[in-house]
C-alpha cells in the first residue's frame, strides 16, 4: 500500500479522536497550519517545519515510517490534533449486529461455541453461522434491546425456537448488558492499526444500527 494512503488518527482541539484520515491529507493539514503532529509518547505537538526537523533526528525509526522525496524526509504523522475543530463525536454505542457480536466475544451465549481465531471469526460471519437471538422471543413480548439480545450460533437458534432459555434448561454465558464503550471511529474494537493510536482511542466499531425498542 502507498504510504500516503495509510491512516492517521485525527484529534479535535480537545484531544478527542474524531476521525481517521489518510497520511496525505494529514500532511496537507499540517502544512497548511490547520493541524499539528502529536508525539504519542511525550504529547508534544509540532508544526510542519518543526516536525520536519525532528524527523531528521529519528535515526532509529523504521524507514517504512518515513515519507521520502529528493527535497524532504519526514516521519509519517500517525496522530494529529486539529487547531480549531472542537466538535465531539457521537457518544453512544451503535446498536448493531456486529457490536452485539463484539460485546459477546463472537461466542454463542447459550452453548459457548466460538471461533478459535480471527480467520475463523470472519468465516463464521461470511457463512452467517452466528446470528443474534431474543432471549425472551419477540412473539412473547421480548424487546429488541441490549438486555434481551445475545449472540447465538445457528444450531442453538434453531433448537431454542420460540422458547426461553429457562424452558430449554440453558444458562447464559454472561448477562447481556449495554456496552460501556462507545464508537468514536469506524474501526473494530481490540484491533488498533497503529500503536501510536492506543492512548487516544476510547473505542470504536461498525456502522449500521438496529432498531432499538428502548428508543422512540
């Protein structure tokens, strides 16, 4: 992948993560004075000229983390802070299928079955072997809420049908609750592309929201 197309984390003026942008756009923002580079270890910020000077001193940094041209050698800015923008990102967790799966660790909350690794997780999702289930069925008054929805394998989903776990003699792996994390950015939880981002991320995840019976 072209280095300029890789990603940079954008913080607002209050140092809250609000966006992911390309390295190319990040450098443009820095050059124009709209943003400064953030050193994730010292939290010091740099304008374009200062960052260019500092980059020359980073002799121990992997060369793959530099943008080089005949006239310039600059370390890729992985975190930048905007100078004027102070709006906040959405502060509530998206009620979506994959957020339900993420909360439940991609594990069936009835039988406990779960993929052994990331590749298997993706195969589960591609084959739709993992779904979600209403603990109290909708036909019996169950609501579509965080507290009544759990990740469920297709086998348990078929067996349970229109019954409750109690009627099946099943126990949930863990009680379903609304997650305490919230999505700031469109990246999976526990998968942080760059180590420099870790201290600046609350959490984040996938997009499409489900209709929540607790709302509206």
